C-alpha cells in the first residue's frame, strides 16, 4: 500500500499546473502550433493507414 495516495497525486497535479501557468505566452503559442501540426499529421496518417478503413474498402469492393 502506498502512503498518502490521495494527497501526493493531487499535490503533483497542483504543482505541475502552477509551473505550466508560469510559462511565457510564446511557449504556449508554440505548443499550440506544434500540437495542431502533430494532430493533422496523426489524423491524416491514421485515415490512410487505418485497418478499419482497409476492411471497409474491401467490404465495399465485394458488394
């Protein structure tokens, strides 16, 4: 059993949130931009290479 289970995780979240809020605005803007680029790449790649998409395409060809 781990001691202080509800306290330590809550303190960790609080301290991490505090540290993140101390970052300058340019850091948050850069993070948002790179996050958007990454999400676009992730979803475009996933759409093309999805196993479900392949199964759906095969099912469409059969019918």
